[in-house]
């Protein structure tokens, strides 16, 4: 799996790429994260990537040509070109498992007040939002999608058995939904201040595997329906 990010802020991804699990996954050649500076695809001395909107209006608009050129240069294999915008379809666990089937994903990180509509219409395959709120651009959404999709690539998150245990077998969900249940570790009782006692549920200390499994099922929340 190849993740390709087109951005005017490539430095955003420096530490993200070096984060332990993603770093190890890249070293193991399970995935690669390639960051492209949009300015490298713009003509002229000044590397202009945005201009004033036609018809007037506030702020600047991201130009179509550099984005088109960048996508053309990167595109190969079985790919999906995704433009991040708050008006796009909402990202879910289900969409992540669809993305995990591609060889290559290309992310266009919009910035400024907007992008030329022709990017959405002709360059991108789809517009994606990570939630009903407005961020400063597509860089944080790109990281959210990369983390979510990476976890689904076998070998990326070490303990495959652990992953399997949490995969819901609920019908019609293709095994891609996750059960997220509350977890505890030592100490069994924590008394942060006088009169308070934060305890671990007794069932988890019981050694009764059947009762524990039932508790997990009952308390678990299914993510990615
Ligand atoms: N760009 C700005 N806000 C966004 C959001 N919520 N999702 C995706 N891209 C965005």
C-alpha cells in the first residue's frame, strides 16, 4: 500500500512518518508514505499555487494545474484520488476497509479558503470529510485516514490475534467492524484522594473466561457498522 500526500505543508508529516508503528511498517515494506510539495508542480519562479477567486470574494483559491500535474505524476496501479473537504462524504471504518484494498491512495490536502472546483470535478475520484467541522486544511484528515487504513494492513499492528479478537462477527458487516470494550490494568484499586476508590470491575479479576467474554460483549461498542 502506497499513501501519497499532496500538500503545501510537507513538514507536517515529518514526525508522523517517524512514529513507531508507521515507521516499522515502512521498514518492513508493508506500506510507504510519500509526501509531495505542491509547489514543486507549479510553473514559474514564484511557485504560485493559489490565486484570487473569479467573480470576487475573500481570500485565495488553490489552483487546478499544479494539483493536476502532481496527481498525473504520482498516479499508477489501482488507485483512488481523494480530496479532503468538509463538504465531502463522511469517513468511516467501512470506508477505511474499502481503501485498504487499493494499491495506492492519493490525498489532496486543500488549504486556504477553498480549492478550484475543477479539482473536485475532474481530478479527484471523491471528496472526503473526517467530520462535521471545519479544519484549516486536509493535512490532519490525511493523517487520520492513513492511521485508520494502516491498522487494517496485515502485520502493521503487531498482535494480529488481538486484532482478530476484536473483529465483530456481526452479520453483514464483513468482519470489518470493531468491538471496543473498556479495558483496565494494574492497580486493581486506585485511591487518588481521600474518600475515592476507583475499582476494576470484579468480573475481570475472576478468572472466569466465559463470564469475562460475556462482559466484554455486553460492554463493547461496535465501531464501523
Ligand atoms: N478540510 C477542512 N475541514 C475538513 C474536514 N472536516 N474534513 C476533511 N477535510 C477538511
